[in-house]
């Protein structure tokens, strides 16, 4: 799954750069979200899960919030790609993993190991070196 995630992320990044400089951003975003919605509906049909009624409002609210955040982030990402180099923007946006890791320690009390600290440090150094 990690390999598939990396492959799909790579294709998404490169195609997003192409769309940011060569197409209408709104049309690209609309098509991307439409295809994503269709795949989600297909997955829901193939793998139905029952959600308890008391959890549905929370799931819907969280889905709406994530959709709004994702839309804003995707638009900002395309704007950045339209003016900057893909290699630098991908590294900078990749820093969201560092923030997620820090929040996982704060919110979920996940352990901080030397290896994780080293990985975080190397990620930050890589971004700084690519930026200069």
C-alpha cells in the first residue's frame, strides 16, 4: 500500500503541475473531485459498512470540514505550482507530514523515538537545502 500511495502521489503531483500551468484550475479541481467522488461511491458499494446512527452526524460534519479544508489546500497547491518549481513545492508541502507527526505526539500521545526525531530533522534539512 505504501508503494501504491507513493506511485499515486507522484502521478498526482506531476499531473497537478501540468494542470496548474496549462489548464483551467477550477475545471481540473472539479474533474478531480468528481472522479474521487465516483470512486468513493464505488468503494462504498463494494465494501459496505454500517455506521451507527449516533455517529452519522459526527461523520458528516467531519467530512464537510475535511472537504472544505481539502478544497482550500488543493487550490493553494495549484496556485503555488503555477508560479514555482514542482521540486521545491512538493518538498515544502511534504512538510505536512512533519506537522502531522508532531500533532500525533500531542493528541494521541504516540511515542517519540530517536529514529523519528532523526527523520524529522532530516526532512527539515532537506527542505532547507532545496530552498537555497
